């Protein structure tokens, strides 16, 4: 049973990640005026080297992504992975 579950999980994740095109798009969390005000605030409070470039990581949202692969293609690949996993592990399971 463990071998079959391991085979299914491995094949499904392998097929999913190898056939799925994911596009990452970092986006701004704040407006430009808010970012400039924050940098000015930092400079006034004792951080003279604060710039927008240095603090870029605070202003960006990096967890935005779009899946570019069509859902029906991913579903078909999942079915193929299940079929292969069943064929390989069937003698062990029985």
C-alpha cells in the first residue's frame, strides 16, 4: 500500500510540475507616494541611506502567480499519471 501511494504521489506531482507553466508577477503593494513617504520617514528617523531601491523588498508582493497551462491539459496528464501508477503498482498491490 505504501509503495502504491508513494508511486501515485510521485507521479502526480512530477506530471503536475513538469507540465504546468507558472508565470510569476511581482506587484507593488503600495502607491508611489506611500513608498516615498515611508523612505522620507526612515531618513528623518536616522536611516540616511534609505532609498527606494534598498527597500524594494518591503514594497513588492512576490506571491502572485498565474498558471498558464489549460486546466483540461493538466487533468489529462493527471489521468495518464494515475494510469501509469496503477499499471506499475498493480502486481504489487494484488
